[in-house]
């Protein structure tokens, strides 16, 4: 199947450099591998159930999204135990330490990924 994506030039340049450095034969192969890793990560998060302890880390452009992010964090205060925040220029790095039902932590993770100004969201989960 052929498809097209709108991706910032800088990201494509970094991606091309990375797959070439790893010796992958072409961009299509690298994209397939990246998609497979995403699917595996998603499946691991979906498979978790019961009570969990989790660290949700994400980075974002402060001025583009701070009010909405604070609102979301207040909606999930039932699972967010505490937060840690640091600045790097216009970017922020935030860590949310969570405890509660896996489904609720998963919902928080997916909500954070919905923000265009959020660059990456990473999750580490420990099942109780």
C-alpha cells in the first residue's frame, strides 16, 4: 500500500539520518519497523489491568498548551500523586507519578497524546 504523511522536514531529516546510521536498507523499511514498535508499545499498555503505579513523562511547548494541560491534570487528580516540571527554553518536561486503575492511567496517557503541542509521551508501568 502506498500512503503519504505530513511530517515536519526536520523530523524527516532526523529519521533519515537515524535509519541510515542503523544500516536499514530504505525509508519504507524503517517506517514499517517504527510502526511495529508503536503497535507493540500500544499493546503492552492495553494489556495492563488492575491497580498500577506508573510514571508518565512528556515534553511540550509551554505557551501553546499549558492551560489545557493543567485542566487535564486536574481531571486526573484521582490517579496523579505528584508532578515534576522543568524548563528548557520554550520546551517543558513534565513527569506525572500515578497510582490507580490501569484503565484510568491509560486514559490519561491517551489524552496527553491528543495535544498537538505535546511532542512525546512515554509511560513506565509497574503492576501491583
